[in-house]
C-alpha cells in the first residue's frame, strides 16, 4: 500500500465552506478532519463533513457511481455502455439539428450549485455564447435567487455584506427562516462560542417551528408561515415610533424611505401580532433589541427565500437594517446563509437565466455587449431564459426539445413532481451529467455522462462570506469519468465544428485557464478579483472578494463607507407589502405544510444516503404533527396517513412533535422516491415530499414556494404491514436499496433506508389494504438472504401473518415480519446490538409484540459521532442530584464528560439542551 498523504480540500455540503484535510493512500480516501487553518471552520466539522470519507469508500462508490457513458436507442430500451466519442458526437449532432430546425431556445441546461466555479463558467458560456440561448438555470434558483434579487434591489449588487467574524462583534443575532443548528452547524458552533464569550449578545429566532435553534433563543417568535414581511415591517414601524432609526444615515446613504414609511405606518403592533400569530410584547421586545443594539446581525436562509414573496421578505429585512444603520460596521448586516457549497460561485459567473458573468444583468444591453466582447462572439441573446420551474413547464409543452441536466436531481428536488416527470418523459432527449447513477433523475436519462465528484475535482468554490477556496484532487478520476468542465469543452468543440466555427470559444486545457478568464470578467465590478490567482489562493489560503489588482487582502465586510454599487451610490428602500402565502389553507386542505432539513442529511441524499450511520438521527421518512391534531383525529405515533395537496399525495408515518403548532405539519425535504414511494391512487406512483409542494414562484426571483403548501391529512386504513431488515454485505447494500424501488411501487406505501454503523443494514417497510402475494414476499425476502435451513419460521396464512428470522452464529442476521410487525423494535435492537438469541427460544417466533424480560430500548440516536442514544442520556441525567446542585450547564457538562456526546462536531448540543430542560423539572419534582 502507498504511503498516506494529506491534501487540503473543501467540504462539498452547505455554503459554510469548511476546510477539510483529506487523508488518502493514492487509491482511496481513508479519513477526513477539519482544517485548523481554514478561516471558515478552524478545524470544526459537522456530522456530514466528518463522514465525508465514508461517502468515498470504493465499496460504496462501485455501487452508486456512474462510471461509464451510457445511451439508449429508444425511450423504452435500457441504456447501454458506449464510448465517449460516440456519445458526444451524437449529442452534438442532436443539438445542432434541433437548434437549426427549432431555434436556440429549443434546448436548455439545468445545472447545480454543487459544480465548481470553473464548471459553472463553461456551462454558462456554452449556453449563452455558443448555443445562443439563455435557457440555462440552476438548482440555486430553488435555493438563493430571492437573496440575489433582494440584495440587488436594495444594496445594488448580489453581495452578502457581513462575514463570520461579525458573530464575535454582534450584540443581537436575529435568525429568521433558518434552522441554523441543523442547516449550518459550524456557523452555529461559532454563534454558541460568541454567546459564551459575550454575555451581552442576545439571540432572536423567528420560525413557525420551535426548532433546536429556536429553543436556544433568548427570544422566540413563533410566526405563522409566510408572515415574515409583516414581521419586519412591524419591527420597522416600532423603530420609527420609538426613534430607533438613524435619520442622518438614511438621508446621506439611501433613497426611497418616504414611500416605505407610508406603507409601514399601517403595520401597527396589534395588526402585526395578530397577522404573525405572536405576542405583542414579544414583537415590541424584538424591535427594541434590534433597534437599540450597537450591532445587529441577521441570518436567514430558505425560510425567506423559498417563497412566492421571497424577494419581498429579503428586501423587508434589509430595509430594517438600512433604516437603523445596522449595516457596514462590525457585528451588523443582513447576512444570507448560502445553501449549497458553490451557489455563490455560480452567481458570480452568471450561471442563472437572468444573469451574466460578474454580476451583470441579462436585461442590460451594455452588459451583454461587454460579455460578447470578452467571449469573442457577435452578441449574447437578449431574450430572457427559462428559469427552473419555467424550464420544465417549457419542456412539457414541447418548446424545449433537448434538456441537459448536470449535477442535480430535479426528479427529487423540484416542486410539483408530476409536472417534472411529465416533462422528462416528453423531452426528445434528456442528457444527465452525474456522478451518482442512483438518483431518481437518472431513470429518465437517455444519455448518462459520468462525472467526477468530491475528492477527484480541481478548482474553486466561494462560500457564504464571499471567501474563495482553491483545492486540488485527492484521487485520480475513476474508470471513464470526466471532470464537468472537460465534458462541456469536448462537447462544445464538436458543436462548434457542426456550426461551422473556425475558432473555438473553449481553448482551455485546465481549470486555471477558465478561472483566469472568469477573473478578467470581474475587473472593475463589485466582485473584482483581479488581484487573486491560483498561486495566491494556494500559498495564502482562502480569500474574500472583492480583491482587486494591487490589493493585499480581500474585504471582510462591505459598505463601511456608506457607498453602494448603484448609479448614485445610495442604497434603495423597497416598498415591501405583506401578501399571504400563495396557497392558503381552507376547509378542504386545512394544514399548513412546511419542509426543511434533517440534521444529518443533505439535499436528495445521493451522497449522504450512502452512509448508514447518517440515518441514525432520523431513520425513516415521517410527517411531524402536533399531539393536539393527532388526538383530534385519533392518530397515534407510527400510524400511516395520506398527506395530500392539490398536486399529489404521499403516504407517510406520523411522528408527534412539540416543535409545531396545531394546524401545521412538517416533512424533511430530503425524502424523495429513492427512499419513500408507493403505487399511488392512480397507479402511477408517488414521489416523496415534492409530490406535494407547489410551483408558484416569486415574480422577482422566480424562486418557487417549496416551503409552504396547504394539505389535508387523513388516516390511511392499510391494515396489512410488511417489514424486512437485515445486515447486508457492504459491497451489496446500496445495490439492494436501489433494487427495492420497483418493489416499493407495488405497495400502497413503502420506504427503504439504511441503518447500522460498523456494519450496513437495509430496512424495507411496506403497507397495503390486503396481504401481498406470497411470491412477492418471498422474492423480497430472498434478496435479503432470508432463505434456507438457517431461517426460523412462523406462518399464519389465514391472517396473512408471518415471522421469518435468519440466525447466523447465534445472532440475528435478517428479519421478515408480515401482518403483525409490533415486535420490530426489540428484534431490530437485538440485531443491531448483535446480541445472542439462543436464550430467547420460542419467543423469537411467538406472534406477540412482547419484548424479552429485561429488554430496554435505546431510543433515538442523538449523538451520531459517538453513537449515544436518548435513553443513555436520560440514565445519566437520572443519577444527578438536580434538587441541590443541578443547572442546565452542569447537566450538559456532566453528560459530555460521561458519554462524550456533543464534544466532537457539536451538532447534537442543541438537542442535548432540549433533553436536559425536559427531564430536569421532573427530576426536581421527584
């Protein structure tokens, strides 16, 4: 084996941009740890980042990775392995013929905030410079486009003005539309540290759910979904009334305030408190803290952005900052937390349908001319391109014939999945450029182009605080995969030949040449990086922009001089008016459904879903409801319910939650048909959470309202249950999980997830009106290895009940329960704990849910790093003398000392605090 070496890279998950040190032996990645020198994280990593090496395991990658080009000759035929040359020649000819016959806008590109800046740049140039269409958009449209529009409307450019260092200088941190503790854990660690070091610092959280972030707040505002504009306008109303605005700053550095002032006059505390569903005193306190503070910093994410009024929400919050002069100084500013690792880089190169390189606007003729000169083309098309939802509507309508999808999974992530899938079926040609062959979108690919992924790529990314990081590949490209930029350039040159171009627009031989051209496009712009180079980024580490030629360092925070990148140098107040969510609840659809992140999963789980231990915290899909709503409808935890919107329905198990009010429900955004589905009432299948969400979008940003939908929730009468789980060889686990998808569609409800830690298990759960055919049950059991003489059997064919248990070396290896599945919990814990079962005798097969004497359930895993369960935490807490000396701080220190939970990545600390506060009163009362 080769000697181990270490390489610096960047985490490929959220926009925090954590630095990682990757350990490898030249053939595989053997470990990761946080980079102590990286200014984003200083060595910290969350549960996702700290398990990155597991996503790169060769055993797992061989099952999940797309490694060879594939193509099919007809829509009904399976794809077959083909050569790169043949594939790219075919695609180029199809593009050339389609453009010649139907025009440039008959093709489209849908790309990703997980691409590197260099990949993004060449895709943008391919579409707008060569193909001649602005039909290029990105999944960042689903993530950050409202933040882009909000910054541009108010401050003049898409540039977050604050930085991570501002956490240490703030007196108030206002978190709204973000469960930061889950979505950006390392940022939250920095906030926790800042609060510990600065006792003056107060944290306000506004969120419809009492998330772990909200529970940690000094002031929690449980606003109703979609009422953010009313909240911000109401806070500004109070600041005006109490004299907490900065009139001198407003006069000198802004315009448009008088019109806004007339609007917010109507947002009285009484009106806003009623509209938002919060207490008037809490509203007044929030406004006072924010307005009187020497430095107020706001943090926000998808709760503001994913909305039909997303731009207005962003602008209303920025209005509040401008009016109180909470911007352009240490510890203050409106700070949009980027969702994806390089959504910022994509915005910088103009990788959206309405943008051009270096924050130029597509609608600006002078900007188009500047880019045309840089690229060496006659012109850049002026016609607006189709944005994400519009693009799939155009594909379904037959306007876009050929669709190229890169590094994203729209068959999971876009709203209104029926629309998306009808579009993918209607397209003449669907090209999917992807590292993982297991995504739902790959099923629709006529052509599959295998791309490299994290650990294999070279280039740059930009994080939430405008910090650019360069990294090099750790491993060589596996099999026949290619870098995303390489694929684009090879294709582009072939298309140029068919279009008769003599000189290529794509002369690049490496990513640095691409980046250098991008750098030149920024000269004189707000994000000027002409003073940077690959060499500087490598030698001096990650740098913030702007970093113009001649500068010695980047700029930490923007607008300290009160000059903004607008025509007159002044920021603009936007006259924001509150409008209700696009789909209000009514008698037919009485629940407000929201979606959001799970702590240990990422987006559609194409990467995190390969790591069994990341399912420990949220092991299976569920809809969260308040106990009040469940009791009213006689629904118990674990019952199945139909969650139905005007667009579709998905059956899910229910989990009780004290995080949400009555009349609301919550589903994790990650659960697509890869993990939960069913045959659907029409027999065409269900597609997970985004079967329910609506495609209505913000008129300014075109970002869809993924966060809110009106639904009805009805108990699903599915009396027959079926459950199979067991250990699987690691080189077969992902293949088995993927192979279960066709079986899932044969039941009314089904889910399939991973479990385990040192070993990998697969869990398949299903329910239906009647017992499944014996052959179907047997086929599924056989795939789990439940066959042969080692299987213990109990069968009651009359009731449709069975219990088939595979025992190896005196321990459970796999279990199948049909009909009566009530014993699943203790059987699964016996299997996971690898406990001997010889002493259980006939209890293993008795048709009863009764657990063995002395059995104690571990409960939910709270700390993924050290595999610590809720039960174990409770046991430690129960042994402490809270009456005489207990405090929450002492309790946290105690369980950290005894169990180590919360001492590594820290992601579980907010939940540990919740458990402590829940259990301490009971202990004191006793």
